[in-house]
């Protein structure tokens, strides 16, 4: 069953903005099935969150998987520290 919370996710709002899951998949260079999986999970891998943040201005903390959001909000890692460990996209 489809979770109604999906419609409130930051990722779904980006999908609406670009027009479709297929359109976002093309922008990110992944399959639409991958984007659909992310939409259902209400989050994306961190590297994709950073890329989406750069493209659409949505904070990466709102785009990552829910468990990772808790990690960010607990203050366990800063955006600056994160950038140090991840290569530029």
C-alpha cells in the first residue's frame, strides 16, 4: 500500500516541480524505478541529496532517508564535516 506521508516529503515536492518521476530520473542520471523507490522510502542517498540541494535549494537534511534525518537533527554531524568526506558532485 502507498504511504500517504510520501506526498508530504521534500523529494515528492521536487518530483512535482520537475513534472514526473521520469523527468527527475533523467536529471539525476538514474532509472525511474530508482527514483520511485526513493519516493516510497521518502528519502535519497546522501550524494543524491547534496545534488538535489544544489539544483533545487531543498536542504539535504530534508531529502535524506528518515533515519539519516534523525542523525542530522541529533547534531552528530555538521554540513561542513560532511562536505569534507564527500567528493564534489
